[in-house]
């Protein structure tokens, strides 16, 4: 019965944590061109290449690591003590587990920079694509866009 009550506390805290993490980070853009990010395949010319700093943006929300860490921490904390001490240990376990899970997830995602390419497509639309490497593409170069990736024709 103690385990069931502790599990209810853990699940309640996880549910409350999830409500605060519903925002998704985006990449800043400095152009005011109309963009099309629907995955249009075709040809175009690179209009701009921007190096976008990713440190801190990839891990601003609550992810799987945070949730899993909170659940595991809560279960482990629930095994300690009894009564109000057990409740405090469960809450502390959720907090510590969520923090550690978030840090592990953040380290796995990395904080490397990405390249953001703005391509003027042959049909007049613009696409903004983000890649981890520049592949020596240059502004003014003709490219092919397929599956959200830049390729040389």
C-alpha cells in the first residue's frame, strides 16, 4: 500500500511538471522572407548561410530524460523512511531524479552549432533548412532540396 501511495505522489508530480514544459524551442531567424518548411523537393539557390548557436536552446523543455529521471527518483525515494519522512524522500527523489535526467539528456543532445540555410527555390518560395555541417556550401550556389536536406545537383 505504501508503494501504491508513493507511486501516486510520483505520478502527480510528473503530471504537474509536464504542464510547465509544453513549449518547444525554435531556431532564431534573421530574415523576413516567407519560408516553406513542408519538405518541398526541388532546386534553388542559397541566399544566406547562418551559424546558429545552439547552447541552451536544445534543452529548454522537459524531455524524456527529465520524466524518466523523476519517476525513477520518486520510486527510489519512496523506499526510504515512513510517514511524512517517506513523502519528503519521494518528493526529493523526484526532484533529484528529474534534474539528473535533464542534465544527462542535455549532454547527449550536445550544444554544438548548426548551420541555417535560406534557399530561394525555383518556384519563388523560400525554404529554411538546418544542418549540423555546412558541407562547404556557399551563398549563390545552386542546390537541390530533398527530404529537408541540401544536396548538390
